[in-house]
């Protein structure tokens, strides 16, 4: 394989990414966008000679999610596994307007360079405040996770899908454990005990506050 446009090649060792390194067929899994454009060639050797094949180019098709955000409070989630999980890199489009980013495990406050969240988690939901309107572009591969565990009590609920989902369809058998789901930057609420269902559809790119009775 070569990640230097053919300047250098390295022999492949079988691992969780490369299977069949010493067979007729090489299989590549768990790719990421950093591997786009890598070159691969086959080296066949006997005791007396060696033959090198022409190079093949690996193309990794990435995705991008565009999320419109407003001045003031917003919510945020994504179905993309970003190329980089560095918070400043993921939020580069809105960094100049970002006041604070809140998550279940802490906060990121750029003004004082305080980050108790660590890296950006594509399986988490966030609340954030902006000074001006902005558009966030998140690039990477589709998040392979399509299920998540929701802790008992209050937490942020991300929408890890590129589609909007009706609450009743999304939770199905677990609907009896939901106490409240509410918008972070809005007044709509799903509160079955009180028969309040002004919130019925969960939108991709957003996150919600949820309270559950059980995990």
C-alpha cells in the first residue's frame, strides 16, 4: 500500500482493516476518508523472480451533513462519523460565533479555552449558543451505529439518522419508559402522561432533552 501517491510502498499486514493480504483477493473494511486515494499493488514472488502489478486506487466515498443554526440557542447531532473528532475542527464553520457547547459530560467554552467534553462524539447530542446565524458542514463517513442506549433520568437525545423520525415509530416497544421529550431551543413537548404531544417528529441534525424511567 502507498499513502504517498506511489512515492513509498509498504507491505500490508492482516488486521481489522486488511484481510487476505497474502491471497489473490485483498479485502478492505473500516475505511476512513484519510484513505481516499491510497494506492495498492500486488507483488508476486518466487525463489527466482518477482513481478509487480499495476497500482489500483482506493476511492472512499464520504458524506456531508449541512446543519443550519440560528443566533441564540440551538441543538446539534449528526449521523456522520467525522474525519476528525477534534471539537475545533468539527465546529470550524461556526467557531467565530460559538459561545458555548454543552453535552451530557461537560462543556466547551472557547472564550476561556475550557473543554471538559474532550473530543466531539458523533453519538452524542449537544446544546450550543451562537452569536450569529451559521451553517455547519460535517464531513466523514456514515455513522455505523443505528441503536443507542438512553440512560435513566435526563440526558441529551441525538438523532443519529439522516431522516426525521416519528417518536412513536422510533421508540416502539420502549415508549412506556419515556417520561418527557422536549426541544432544546423551542417549546414543543412530548409528554404522554399529560397527553401533551406538540412534539411528534424528531429532526435530523437536532438533539432533544429526554427524561426516561429506565435505561
